[in-house]
C-alpha cells in the first residue's frame, strides 16, 4: 500500500469524526505528534558536525535534545544532538572531569538547532 495513503488515513478519519461530532478538524501532526530533530553525534567548538549528521524523528514520548559537555573551567568541549525518550533539561551533571548540560524541545521541527 502507498505510504502517503497510509499517512493520510488518520487525517481522513479525524475529519470524518469532526464532521459528525461538530468538532473542528485536526491535522496529521496533531494525531501523530511527531517532529524532526537535527542529529550530530560529535561536534567540537567552531567546527562542523564530524559524526552522525542528519535528522531523526521524535515521536510522542520523545523530544529533540542538545547535549553540551564542558571542561571544569567552563570551556565548551563537545556538543551532540538527537532524539531522546523522556528527555529532561539538566544543568551541570558531573561526568568525570566534565560538566554536562541537556536541553530538550518540541516546539517546532529542528528546534534543537537553536539551542
């Protein structure tokens, strides 16, 4: 079966439901609740992504995330991005001689590019 047809089916069902229950129509994004996130496994300061550059899809329980690893003196050492389940914003988690920060977002596609 055609993939676009399968993706359109939930929208169609939602629209029929809205017609018969006097609710406003909904979109596919409201049904599936997915967003695209930027991925990069390794990015050093002032350099382009060196490993794992691309996109991932965050589904309902996932979020786009950006992790930054700092040296003890506060100097940025490494950044990574991707999709993460049960993501939480955290500051200064101690990891050996480094401090790690996580930022999570679901506001719009590629929202972790801005962080």
